[in-house]
C-alpha cells in the first residue's frame, strides 16, 4: 500500500479547490451573461411583430441573434 505525505495530500487538495473555484467562476459568468442576453432580447421584443397605426408591420430588434433575419416576416403576417 502506498502512503502519501500530509504535504502532498494538502497540495493536491489545494489544486482541486482552486480548480473548482475557477470552474464555478466561469460557470457563473456564463450563466449571468446568458440571463442578461435573454433579458435584453425580451426587453427589445425580439421577433415580435407589431402593427403600427398606418398599417405597416415592425419586427422587434434582436441583439446578438445572427440566425434571425429582420427582413423576413413570419408566416402569419400579411
């Protein structure tokens, strides 16, 4: 049976703890940015079609959504 010294065990535990802290920091940053991005697109009415008083249609702007083409209207819009 191989025994390790207390110093090497503590060094390994420290490396594991630092790695966990870095991973949780990155995960928290990614989650926060994702929530902010979704919130901004909700506020800007991303993809919602609005009819104006003169009968024209406006589509809500999408922020950082490259797969949405603002020039193409949905099928339910005349």
